[in-house]
């Protein structure tokens, strides 16, 4: 992964197998990452230079916010992230907060 990511990548999660076997057989080639830059990014490994989506996370005003954990929720339609602000955030893959 290059291009759009700045800083360390702290967490990576592959698309769950139940999501990849449903409507889109190529979704097994996607993953989500979270990093020191405070972003959660959804990637397609066939085009790794630019993420499919950059999802906004909670931003702490005291410290620079870092995403420390990411995972897909349920069937892969949502992503949950946790960070240095000790909060969990839910994200829909359309880029909106869930």
C-alpha cells in the first residue's frame, strides 16, 4: 500500500469470507487498514496505490488521533475501528458513519 497512506499502518483486516462469497467474488481482494494518520482506508489489492475509500474516524483534539484496530463487522458491510481516544467507531462502506 502506497500513495495515500501517511505514517505507520497499525492494523489490517481482510474482507470476511462470507462477504467475498456473496454478491462480489472479487471482494476477497479487499482489506481495510488503520494508521497513525487517524484514517481508516478500504483497499483493493488490484489497485493498491489509491484506496477505494477513506473513512473518517473520531479525531481527538488533545492528541494526534491514531487508529489502533480495525475489523469488518458482521457480513462485511460495516467496519469498526478503535483508536488512541479509547472509542470505537462504526463506518459504513459508503463512507458514512454507521
